[in-house]
């Protein structure tokens, strides 16, 4: 009886891994590419400091989906674990994943901070939102986390179980494993970015009430409103995804003490669900922007209709041109 229940949970876990990770990849990678195209194609977006962070965020979100969600799909869904077939890939994959993850979370934190400074009524705080500073901070974040993630390949290696029937790419250092489980995953990749992004997104949203009294161009005012709303919704989705992942991670820290096969099967199912929710946050930004930003939707229409048909004269629409906001 118990073996049948375990088999049922394992089958459900496999199907969950296949469909959720496949869904994240299918919507996330094209969505990230479209984000980059739209932000770079509109002048007002290109000149926005917040948009600069979102462009970088989109690049590394794609990398995170490739190194994370795609690997999870192959391992949990199809039993194909490339990390156990190559020692180099075992180490290189964990390095890229950690670097990409930390860079994306940092960029989101910086974007919400920048938007808060940009919408502040005090001139002194507004000066912190400038493209030169944004480029410097982005460069520092990318370089710093790229160097920081180097420690991971030193502690990850291919391990064969004592009975010889299971090979995994895993952490080989007990102390580093405790640090990674208790501090890195739950604080640096969870509660800390959640708190920072939520705080500055709420403060930036509160600043929107004062935008009407500031002597700024109407185009800039509307752009700030839409960017702030886009960030606020994205922060809500990110917080939910990361919180679920962190809670499950904390609850299952002492999984090695559990011997009940049915309980272990249920835990595996919940863990796969939490991983899928974790990878949803780098997959969904494009669809958030589409839903909450009129300017983003109009520019997307311009990119696909006006530019596409200009390069394809035979298919060009006549009389229904979409004019970009420049």
C-alpha cells in the first residue's frame, strides 16, 4: 500500500516538474527577449535610469532560467542530469546560477531604490537617480557577484552514494552547506531582497501622490507612474515566489532525519513545487509589464507591427499604422 502511495506521489512530482518548468521556460525566455527589445526601442525607456536596471535584469533572468529551470526540467521531469555526467558542468552550472540569481535580485533592489529617488520631492534625493551612477552600480553588482559566486565551484562536486546506485552534483562541505542553507538561500536570496524591494516600492508608490505638484514634463511624469506600478506588481510576485521557496527550504532543512517513505515522497512533491514557484519570478516580468503599462503595450505593438511590416513590404498594413511614443 505504501509503495503505491509513494509511486503516485513520485509520478505527480515528475509531471509537476515537467509542466511547470516547461511553462516557465516557454514564457520566460521569449518574454525576457521582448523586454529587452521594447526597452531599447523606445527613447523614453532608453533614457530612464530604472529601465536600464530592467534591461540588465531581463538579460540575467534568461540566464537564470537556462541554468536553473531547464536543468530542473531535465532532472526531475526526464531523469537526465547533465551535472552528474561532467565535473566541469557540475561546477560551472552552480557558479552561473548563483551569479545570475544574485545579480537579478540586486538589480531589482536597485531599480526600486532608483525609482524611489526619481519620484522624491527633494532635489537632493533626485540627484541619486542619474544614468552615470546607475551604470557604475550595475557594473559593480555584476563584477562583485561574479567574483563572489566563484566560491561555489570549490565546494560542489560529483558524489557517488555509498551503495553506488546514485550519483549527484552536490555540496561536499558540511560547514558551507549550513551557511548556504540557513543564510545564503533564506537571507541573501529571500528575506533581504524581499524586504528591500517591498520597502522602496511602497515608498516610490507613495511618492506618486506628489508627482502632480512637481514641475516635471508630462511624459516623464507618466513614465514614472507606469514604471513605479510595474515595479510594485513585480515586487509582489517576486516576494510571493521567494517566500514560498524560503518557507519550504526552512521546513525541510532536517529532511535527513525523516525515514517515512510516504512523508519523503510528499516532501519531494512540495520541494519541486517550491522550485517551480522560485523560477516563476524570472519568467513573468514581461507579462506583468504588459498588464499594467499602456506605454509598454503600445511600444510592443509598434515593434511587432510597424517595424516588422516596414521590413516586409509585401505584408505591410496600410492605414493602420501604430505611432511610437518618442
